[in-house]
């Protein structure tokens, strides 16, 4: 199986590359990544030297570069992770979100159509369902209702991908996962930001009242679910991937303070995010029924492993936090 993995130098994409090469001896991977602020070749260091892995630096909006990747590698499938993936950044700077998440996905779909690809696995998010009133959860039929430029761009790219199945019979699957956490996550999302700040005795900025609910999924469980969909998923279908662990943000922050042995006095309540979705909740019954996948990592064990990784990798954190990170941090937090 030859897989073209877009965004494979990012958080989830690199976990997919590492775990797929480790668990599937027949897999060959070409990672294609633009290396934006979120992409980092350090994340692929564990597979450096593997004869079954190649890397190419390219933008998914660059049709010629994508054609070249298809022509030289002849992939059986694309696993499409590349995206501008952060809600707060999408609020400050929506243009790259539109460009990569919509135009980039369109460029890949067109290449896949021209080259007659056997499978296009589009990686998406539960945020496309928007905020969900308790006690309900979203199955794959739930209406799309987006709040941020990020979630709107993901919903748009999901629909575009599905249209290529309906219209051109391109074998597309779409997965919608809940909030991921684990090693190598850029310290701008809740869990890595709070761990990195706690370890440096910096303030932990909690938006609003901190009672927003997210469903947490360990990154390796997400990657296993994507492999299950590639192996057993039906073309033209959407599969939700949840961690079956809903927690309020403040609860997560308290657990991080406990795991890092830091005081609650580090918590700072700051101005809420505009358009902040209150609650995400997902039903994963379909993927469990059709593929047999289920999350394997309990939140307690996953969080402990994640905290331990950030403790052991302060150099990685220091490197990704240098340069442009400082101006982002200032832009997002200084006025709150
Ligand atoms: P990330 O921000 O860590 O990584 C994104 C990667 O895409 C980076 O390596 C970046 O360099 C690359 N990239 C960005 N623009 C590109 C372009 N134009 N061309 C080529 N490469 C480009 O993101 P992540 O958290 O690993 O998310 C990966 C995917 O999973 C995204 O599609 C995201 O929407 C989806 N997702 C994320 C989560 C989550 O909790 N992080 C949850 C559900 C779904
Ligand atoms: P985030 O990790 O950005 O993921 P998403 O917005 O895609 O769910 O945020 C998770 C939750 O944590 C969300 O409710 C916003 C909140 N949050 C904070 O309270 N403080 C922060 O500094 C960040 C980054 C997020």
C-alpha cells in the first residue's frame, strides 16, 4: 500500500506516519508538507532513514507539485491531513485557512480525479457539527453548523470531497475526529499549551468560565481509526471518531496542574473566544460497528504519557516556541 500523506510533518499526520510505518510492514509513505509554523521535520526524526518513507516539501495548493508527487510515487491512497488547524489563528487570520483547507483540498481532489486514485481519505473534525446541546451527541447525519472560519472551511472541504464521490465516483471517505492530544502537538492548542506553560510556571489562560466541553481522543487512537477506515470504510461515507471522554476545559487544566505538581494560582481567566462553541459531543457507533475500532487509551494514561513527553522534550518545545510563536502569543493573549 503506497500512501501519500499530506500534512505529515504536523501533529496528527506525523503520528500517522510513525505508527503506520511501525505497524504495517507493507506500507510505503510519501509525506508531503509545506512546513508551515505547525510542520516540523523533528516530528519525523524517528522514521528518518526508513527505506519506506520519503519526504517532499510542497504546498497542497501547488497543482504542479502535486502532479509531480503523483507521477513519481504512484500512490494507492491519499491520507489528507494538511490544514490550517487552529481556531484562534483562523479568527485572527482567516486567509490561509481558506487557501489551504478549501483551495488545497480542491487541488488534491482534482489531482486524485486525474490520476484515478483508489482511495481519498479526508481527515476532518467534529467541529463541523458546531455546539451541541446536552444530552445529545452528533452522529454522521447531524446537521453541519459551523462557528469559526476554521470549522466552516473544514465543513466546506468535507462537502467538496464527498461531491467528488457522488459526481466522479472518486472513492472518498471522510473522518470527523474529536479533540486530539498527545506528544508533538504544537503548544497553541489547549492541552500542550497548558502543559508547556505549567512546566515554565507561566499563566494558564482559561477562556470564559472554562466550562466548555470537549471530547478527548489520544492521537494514536485517531491514527488507528484512520487505518481502520482505509481498510474497511465504505466509499462515500463519513465516519465520526470520538475519544468517548468528555471533560470541561477547567477539569483538564486542573488535571494538568496535578500532573505537573503546579499550583492552581497559575490559572488566569481571560476574555472568551468569539463564537466559542460550548460543547462538542460525538457518537462513534458507526466506525465501531463497521470496522471494530474503539479507542484504546484512557484519558488518565494518555495525559500522563503526554505530560511525560513534554517534560522530556523541553528542547522541542523551546524550538517551536521561538520566533513567530512569540508574536502569535502576543496577538492572541495580550488583549485578553
Ligand atoms: P497541525 O497544525 O499540527 O499540522 C498541519 C500540517 O499541515 C503541518 O505540518 C503544516 O505544515 C501542514 N500544512 C499546512 N498548510 C499546508 C499546505 N498548504 N500545504 C502542505 N502542507 C500544509 O494539525 P493537526 O492537529 O495535526 O491536524 C491535522 C488534521 O486533522 C487537520 O486536517 C485537522 O483539521 C484535523 N483534525 C485535528 C484535530 C485536533 O485536535 N488537532 C481534531 C480533528 C481533526
Ligand atoms: P483548542 O485546543 O484550541 O481546540 P478547539 O477550539 O478546536 O476545540 O481549544 C480547546 C478548548 O480549550 C476550547 O474550548 C478553547 C479552550 N482554550 C482555552 O480555554 N484557553 C486556551 O489558551 C486555548 C488555546 C483553548
